[in-house]
């Protein structure tokens, strides 16, 4: 993993800082995230149970940093935040995601159209949740 090679790139007093911002689905999330799985299934794509995207299931990199033995004790911070999308904005974002890009062209178009319509039917907006996970560790001396 990249952590093993990182210390050589840092100054003696340097710090490793790793940030990830995965999409998550907290228990309080809009029912949309469960309902939209029907659209994925309709285009013969894999359903993903939103429960598997709960923020409590997101792991940070502390164990990998510790295992490298090349850094002092790491610290992690977590902060969930919301991003509000219009139907068109979410459709644009969705069309850039890897799982969508892997679909056949016709399935991609149908999925994005279905999701856009679903959001329009719900008032034209959807709120997504992202979890900022920051892991920081100082290079071992």
C-alpha cells in the first residue's frame, strides 16, 4: 500500500494526511436511497443495500498506518456533511460514477433518466450525505 513508501517522501518532521469523502447513507437518510435501488435493478444492475453504506461502517486508515511502523500514533477525524442536488445536478454526478460508467450505454441512459424522474417526482431535490474521514500521522523519527 502507498503508506509504506510515503515516509521517504516526507521531511523528517513531516506528516501524512489522508482524506477520503465516501458517500454514506445514515439511518435518517431520505427513503430515496432505498427506493432508487429499484432503478438500478430495472437496468439489470446490482442493487446495493443502503444499510451497507452506513457511516459507522466506514473505516479510517489508522490500522494501516500503525501496521507500517513508519509513523507515530495516527489520529482520525470524521465529519458528515450534506450536499443538496437538483435532479439534473444529481443526474450529471451519477453519470460520472464508476458503477454507472461500467453499464452498457442504453442501461446508463435509462438509469440516469429513471433517477432524474424519481427526484423530479419528489420535488426536484435530493440530499446526499458524505463523510469526511481524515487520518493524520507524524513520520516516525
